[in-house]
C-alpha cells in the first residue's frame, strides 16, 4: 500500500518496496510498500505486538529485512555506511539509556559524531548547534545537570535534542511519549511538529494515542495481523469502524470528529432521558454512563456536539437534521423514549427557533407528573416554563442530580 502524502515539495526521503520484517525466520509484518516525504509527520498505529517497533528497527537499519528493499533517498539503505546513515537519520527507541556520568550538554554532543574530526573534537560550530538544539527543546536550564539526575520528561527532551544535533533528514521515534506526563507529552509533540514544518525533517513515530495521531500526523499507517491494514491521511483513515477493528474495541468507541475515545456504558441501572444541546449534555452523558445508567437523549441536531458524544457513549439518540426545526416525528419519538425513562434531565441547553420543541417536550413531561431535574437557574426556568417551573427539581451542580435521583427511586 503506497501513499504520497503532502510533504514539503513532495520530495521522497524514504521508500519501502515489498518489505517483510521480522526476526530470524519469523515474519512479523509483510507487504510494506510506503513512501515517506520530506517534512512529513508519519505515525504508525496498532495494538501491542503488531510489529510497529520491528518496522521502525528495520527501516532504521538496526534489523535486516527478511525480504524487500528500503531506499533512503535514491540509495538503498544497506549501501550506506554507518557514518553516512548517522548523517541522514536519527533514531530514538524506547530503551532506557544509562550513559554513565555525563551531563545533558555532553549527551547532546554525541549527536555531532558525524561532523567531528577523527579525534571527536567539537568545533565552535558544533557547540553552537548543541546549544541551539537544547534551546529548541526548552532544555537550556538543564544543560549542565547530569543525565542520570533528570526526570523522564527531561531525559526525553535531551534525547530528542541529541537527535536534532545530528541534523538528520529523518528522525525515527518508538513510543516517545510512553513515560511522559501530560505537560511533557504535549511539549514533545509540539517540538516534533515544528521540526517537520520549520526544518523539513521527516518524523516517523509509533504511538498509541489515536487522538494525537489524528491531530498531528500527515500520514498514518495502521499495523495489524502481520500486514498494513490501512495507510493514508488521518482524516480519511481514522474512522470509527476502522479504529474499532484496529484495536478490537468492544467497550469503547472512537469519535473521529472529536478525536476522542469514550467508554460505552455497560448499563445495568436506571434509565435516564436527557434533553440537551449546545454541548450542555456532554458532562451529563459521561456522568450517567460512568455510573452504569442507561442514557437516551433528544431531540438533538446532527451538527450538535452533544449528538456526537451521545453516540460515542452508546446512548440512544433521537436526532434532527442540522439547522432544521424539530419535526413532529422527532418530537413524538423523543417523548416515547422519555416515557420509558425513570428520570428526566433538562441540561440547561440554549433555546432557539430550531429546538424550542424541546421545551414543549419537558413541559409535557411535567404536566404528566414526571420529575424533571434541571440545571437552569430559577429565573431562567420561569422565563421558559412559566408557572410549571415550580414543579422542576433544581440542581445547582451536576453531581447533585445523582443524589436527587437516588432519593426518588
């Protein structure tokens, strides 16, 4: 499977042809046909053990291919000397490094190996490049600290600075965020993205974060069952059903529009109908789902973010076309679901011409003696419901809804 992508100038920096990777006689992944372009951010996704690391170790020259050819530019990878390879490619694997008693500055200096003289002496140009790379990864303040004393996040910065110091065309990273907290993970991915955009470096990385791949990659390669399951731009490849098949998701669902994965509620409790819209339903859906309650909702327009999150958690959704006023069919379908529910929640959704029938829906529920919990203020509720507002159960915060419902089972 081949994809040209959108790299800077569309110049090819690496190509694999009919590549098979593995160990000894054991094939791990076969049929790998890929083009990777200058300045392109390439992401490998797949379950543990699918062969992502084996692919990276092979295209970086650390493993010999079982079959096929790897080209770096116009030359075959195995024709390059170690010195030539170090000048073109930097590799960052997941193994924890123990370089001994060495400062962060000296560790980054190891990346200048392809450019030093026979004695390994650093020129003033080398020193400037080392300091520039430390600055690029926001590590100026730790340059003189010993590598062994650094945190995982600080070490990853320094390791990446060493890779930048090689001035490579390609940087290959295997699970670079695995030991990082949120701050360092975001910081590292931002640096990687900027390396592609500003320096024209091709970044090839394996990840488990589908949401990150969707937001940052130009080319995603899905690896599963000994082959390339799909390859292409993330917006085209990372669809709900594809991600579900890739990771065999049974209890969660990926939402490609939002770039999020939500657990599907394993409902074994009360049934709750939520009248929502404009994003007000999201925290309610997730709270109810976490607590094992069966969620239904409506009437929600298909272009509303609440619609997408409700579907992702597995709620039953009564929907309406975007920007269209709620029709009688949707209204009646929603009320039929509402009647089956043990509890009804008014999320405090904004009201406009297209969804005013949702207020009518709630008024009808109140008139029939249903308990309706609302997150609106009393003043806002009186403006919308008139005297019927006095029959609502007012909840100042989201968590209090569960307590109120528990008291009225």
